[in-house]
C-alpha cells in the first residue's frame, strides 16, 4: 500500500467558512487546500525514492566462455550445418585469443567506473550517435485504456493528466515517490512494516535488507530524465539537455506552440481551475494549422535536423527553442478522433503527420479531440520501466482522484496576458520554409509506407498458461516463430527486450527466442508426419523451459548481446583489428532482427507499439494479461505483407492451443 499525504487545513479557517460562508473565505480555503500536500504530491513514500540506489548490485560482466557458448547456441537454428561449423571455429578462436584481451580491457574499464554499469555510457552513445530519424525507428507509444466517462473529453482529460503528471514530478523531486521494488512474496514484503524497517537501514546496505525479504529494488537512475529533458540534435552525436529549474510546459496544437507556467514561484502546482483555463484557452484559439510547422523537423535525419536547427538559431529563434527544450513536459492536443479502432490509434501515437509533434522531448503526452490519450517517448535517455511506472501512476491518479470536474468547465473569458500564456513565434526565411515542406513530404512517404495490424485472443492469458504448465511469454514467442516459419520456411534473427533494472544503471539485455527447441517444434508441427499430440505438448513445454531460462539469464545480466557489443566497441575505440567474430556474416545475420518484440503487461495500457527495426522486419508489441493476449504488428508495405503475417500468427496460436487442449 502506498501512503498518501493528508490535507492539513487549519481549523479556524474551516470555522470561518462554515460560519461566514463568504466568497473570500471560500477562496482562502480553496487556496490552502490546493497548496496542501494532498494536492501537491501523488505519493508520500515512507522509503525515500532513491534509498536503494547506492547499494544496488552492479551489472556483472559475463564470463567470456559463457558468452561464446550462448552466442553459438543462438546461432545454431539460423545457420546451415556448414555455416555453423565455420562460425563455431571463428568463435572458438575469438575465445582463445582476441576475446581474452578485450575481456581483460573490459574488466579494467568496469573496475574503474564503480558507480555505473559496463554498458551504460556506451549504450547512451549508441543511441545518441545514431543518425536515423526518431519517429517509427526509435520512439515507442503507449495508449491509456479508454473509459466511457464525462471526464473523457479533451479538456478535462488533458488537464487531469497534466495535474497528475505534476504530482508525480513533485513527488519524484522531493524523493518521496515510492521506490520501484519487485516483490517475490508481496504478503511478506509489500507491507508497511517492511517499509518502516527499510527506511531506517543505511543506504549503503538497504538493498541487502530488502534482499533478506526476497524483495528486489530496481534501478531508478532514469527517472530524473522523465521531466525537463530533451534530446538536442548535433552533428554526429546528439546531446541530452536537462534543465531542472523549468516550471513551464509547452502545449502544441495544429503545429503551434503555447508556453505557460504550471508551478508558482514557490514550486507549488497551480490551482486546477487555472490550469484548466490555460488549456481551454489553447483549445479555444481557433487558429489555422501552421503552414510551416517546425515540429516536423524533428522527424528528419539527425545531422540534417542539426543543420536546420542551427539555421533556425541564426534566424533569431534561439529563445523559442530554449523554451521548448527547458519545458517541464510537453502536451500535444490533436484534432483527430481515432476512437476505439487500434490501427488509427497506433498511427496517431506512433507518428501522426509530424505537424503537431516534437519527437525530441523525453515524452509527449498526446490527447485527441475524442479524449483518447497516450504518449510517445524518446528512447535514448531510458527504457520502458520508468515510462511505464509514470504512465500507470498518472492513469490511476486521474481515474481515482480527478482534480477537475465537468462542472469546472467554463468558457474562458480571460486573455492570454491574464492567463500568462505565450504563443511562440518563429522567424523563417524562404530557405527554411522550403526545408520544412521538404522534410514534411519525406516524412509522409515514410509513414505512408508503414503498415499496422493487430490480433487479440480473449480467454488466452497467464491463467490458461498456468493451467497448461507453460510460460505465457514463451507461448507468444513460439507463436511468432511458428508464424514466420509458416510463411518463409526458415528461422531469422529475433529480438526480445528484457530489462536489467535489477542492477545499478542497468538498461536492457536481449533474449533470443529463436532456439533449437522452437526450430524443432516448427519443423515437427509443419511436417506431413507429425509427432503425436503428447509429443508435441512435450515439445511446447521444452520450449517454455528453455525460453524461461533465457529470460532469467538476460534479466540477471547473463545474455551475450550487450557483452559482445561492449567488446566490439573496445576493439574499435583502441584501434585494434576487428576480431573475426564481428566480421563473420553470421554476426550481421543474427543482429538483423527481422522479428523485434517487446511486451507491455499492464492493466492501464490499451495499446503499446513501435516500428520495425529493419526494413524487411516486423515490430511486435504484445500484451499478456490474466485472460487476454494481443499484439500490434508494424512493417513496411514494400518489403513484407503485414496482413498475411498477422493471419499466420493467428493460425499459429490457434494451432498451438489446439495441441495443448488434449
């Protein structure tokens, strides 16, 4: 249970309101209530937010021998027998020679940086040096579950989401946001007694105290980048900009930018009615869509965007850009009404037309005209763990404690000056106007080439999988393998993201779901002389055991992808000859992830999706709940047929379920 702040209102003020019922007294009471901790903070954790950070274990550097074994095991289903033997020789040579040198260098580098992980800096740089445009290629989306309510209109939804976001922000900044902890036995550790005990443990040993209760605190270093954070394009390598003093937000509508404060000079969240009035003013500003929306420039190739941004600065737009960069957060108010159809929703939140977006912001809260709400987030600063926690907390807060109500909605009569709203203006020359149009057209070609499909199964989820004695995640991954095999009769590089947040400044590790177990099953179930149902059931269970083992290894920092990535980078940085393992065609093959997957399991998420990571690949965002499974599939139309793949996945899951239901 999370402890909440309780309002603290002086009794003499309450008495004054009751006895006099004057407008001034009511106003005074309202002001005090809105300045109270009950309004200002979403949580008041007994344990400080960063209490476990100092004592978190460090991400281990895997043993070179184990990494080589795991790598070969993942390569086996992808390669012919002869190609596998060639790769095996290359890997064994690497393990005995170049790999030993690089491993020693990596260990020394790791020992010299004890406050971080061996992968953190390199992983940040990997993202920031990538020149590919952000939307579709990198930025994922999350959409809130829809609810039929008088609160589900654009004005109330955006205002309440803003207030809940600010409450989350202030709790995080005050170090009173509940720490993220994975509880193996919640009845034992997810208790007030546990929290009180942890509070008094020194930070240097706090993690070990939680471990004694079979509870595992997670890394929260990424949370500081949720707010006031922007990725700024630079030549060859971008930078992350963070200005913690920012107390304003930027609202986008029809490609225009509006700036206003959401905190007062003391750092208090402004009155709900005032915040609602500010957003209502923007919605009531019946302005035409921008003819030259500069937000679309954030869809461009990064070096090109860096050059265009420099030109914008030369034209005198530095202050407006600074206001965007320094903003606490960004809200996009869209005119579209995607409704309850997942496909237009995914397109709206994954890319839209780019006119009403600033894809460089750490995240953008997006609220459509019909109240559909979600976010698009930039990926370099962090992963889904921090974003999903923020998403879930504000989803619950807006549902349980909305601060603005239908009766608060009034026609705004105050001016922009009275509401302290500044509309950002940009000086553009003919060159910049032409560049904006060019980028807009290029982005249109990009997003129009993207296809989106989905499938969903009701009554198929964790509960059913538990009955069959298999992992729900392995069921979905086996479905993806079988679906692709049905169409192409071969196995391909497959990526499943796994968080390593159990370690200090951990990011992600890769699970390789395409195994010899899944390959054997795909072959067996597709052959004319199928094994018996009992044999096929046993094969499915073996796939589940193998997959669960790979997931556990990855979560414990014992995958092979990040380790090899770090070793290859060390060779490059030290001007060493690149080892044969990394020039072997098999290395490129396994890292050409035709099937890229990520799961989003939350009762607050309706949709979660991302684009394919290679031109001829599929991006699969999937969800597994107690009695529901579903997936959003993205692909490029000119390279693959998403609808056919979706049908193959549906057939595959049905086929697996038929086998299990013996």
